[in-house]
């Protein structure tokens, strides 16, 4: 799952997993038997909090793979749009901060010149200008700090889109019924049934 900043996940992984479970009715037969292809499971990885696994099932391996690819592309597209919106907001904020910092710097320089020109003439005007310059000098470091924070948030290390760690693949072994297990269970059931019929 992509993120912007240290904790700014595009979507909480648990929420994303639950959304996919609900949207694709994973393990839900309340509305009848689901048609293939379908999502078999959507699970969070235990070791890594923002990674999850999706397993699909179909009538054939290529069908399941194609269905899984469709699900992954849809989720990735939604997150790509969210990432682009967040990136645009942060970029606009950086531009706004840069502009305000330039204005403050220019105003501080202008006030310095004006204060020097009225040293001996108008004491009250000089006091007002000194107060304004002091205010700007206090606010400028705050703007610089915010600019540095937003820039760090937007660095490649801290801003990453949602990505697929492993492309949808087909299983090495086909999923098939366990014939020996079913035959063994049928044999056991017929023995127990015959025994009950003989002594009943």
C-alpha cells in the first residue's frame, strides 16, 4: 500500500482488505453460490503491515490469473489517483510556502532600509516598523521548517505509490479434488452404515 510521509498511508491496509472482501464477496455465500472466477482470499501479511495477498480461483489457471490481474489493476488505479491528488496538494503547498518565504525576505529587507532612513526623524514610525520586522523574523523560520518538512515528506523515500510486489501468477500444481480422501471417507461411512444396519 502506497504512502506519503511516515504514516500517511493512502488507505489503511486492514480497511483495504475489508473493502475487497466485501466488494468481491470473499467466503460469502449469503446470496447463493458464487460463480467462477472469484477471489478465494484477501489476507494481510503478518510480518509487514502494509502488504497483503490476494488469491483468485477460476475454471482454469489463465482465467483465475486474468481475473486477479483485473482486481489488482482496479485497486492500483484507485490508489494511483489518490497518490496523484495528495502529491498535487503537497506540491501546491510547497509552492505557496516558497512564495511566502520570498515575500517575507523581501519585506524584511525593505523594512531594514526604511528603518535606517528614519533613525532620527519619526520615532513612532520606526517602532512600528521594528515590531513588524520582528514579527516577520519570527515567522520566517516557521515557514522554512514547514517547507523542509513537506519537502522531506515528498522525497522518494517517504512518498511511494501503491505497487504490486509480485505479478499474478498461476500455481505450479493444479488445484484438484482429493480423491483418496473422499474414497476413504466414503468407505468408512459405508462400513459404519453397514454395521449400524446389521445391529439395528
